[in-house]
C-alpha cells in the first residue's frame, strides 16, 4: 500500500513518527455511464445555466449564496481560514470509545511507525489496550482540519475520522409527534425476540451480496448468457396485530 500522509502522533511530549494508509476500500462495482447507442463514455461539462455554454476551468470561481446573492470567494479568502500546516496528530484527551456514538464515525486509516518511533508506538498501543481508552485528536489532511479518534485494532493503531458536532442534524424533525402506548406483553415479546437474535458481532458474516450478484450477471452477459439470480422475497406477516406479528417472528426463529 502507498501511504497518503506522513507525520507524527503527539503523545504528551513524545512525538511518534508514523505513516497513514487508507484502511477502507469500496466493495461497489465501478460502473461507467455510457451512450446506449454506441457505448461511448459520457463526459460531463461545466456549463453556464443561463448561456448553456461550457465555462473554461480558469473562469470558474466559488461562491456562497447569502440572502439574495452570491458572495464570491478568492484564493486569499481560503488562505485566511486554511488550518496551519502541521504534521502532528496531537492527542487532546482520552475517552471511553463506547461514549462516541456511531453516527460520528467517517473513515479509518491504518498507521505504521517509522523506524525511530517503533518503541514509542508500541508503548502507546499497549497503553490504549490496557486502559481501554481511545485518544481524541485533530489533524490536517488535504488542507482541511479533521477530528479523529486514535484506537487499537489487530495489533496496530488506527486513526478514525469523526464528524464535528455541528455536522450532525437534530432529530427533532423526525421524532414521533404523538405518544405511542406499548402494551407490557408486546414489550415482553419484543425483548424475547431481541434475545433470540442476539449474538457476538461477526463482520465476516455480512457480505455485499448486491455487488456479488451484479458481477455474476456481468460475467454471464459477457459470455452471451443470462445469469439466474435468487431474488429475496420480503416475508409477510399473517396478522396485522403487532403482538401476533411478534409471536409469529419468535416462533419462526425457534
């Protein structure tokens, strides 16, 4: 793998030189948009919505719509707010990782220590494991400041970007407006159903079946054939009563 960032993790007064590698990859198929008539690639152009003419890249500026007009920003404006170029992922504090709601997580990067930082890297890794804590830090990647958590995984330190609080929308608009009454027997069967379906989390048990089946179709079509794909049919409950549906689910799983 090719590293995408080089710098150091700041652990108190100790700087641990590291390289960052992308820890994730897409499992979706890379599909191109084509002209149905001759299978030529579709290219997108930057077009002025008023004149419908293509705009040269050098004539394109960025702006923010404020009230009734656009405020155009220039290079100087972006330079003013650009975070100070730093190569330090400075740990600001340590937290219980379970306190971080899953909605904040974005993407993860694997770290690898430089030769001179291996011992300090191993120390931080063991300290994180022993304390069961994760570090919260900021770092600059591609001229933008990011918030992240530093946590152990399979014998290495992982940097996972998380969203800032202001990036999370309020739930008020989608909350139930009326109070729903749940009967004790309904809750009891619901809890029983959860217990019945409970187990250890095993990510290997979940596969991207959509991409797998789509690739099967692509390979069959390449051979002039048509693949037979099993379609998942949604199961329908016999009764419209919630309690009966829960009992039916419970008995079906047994």
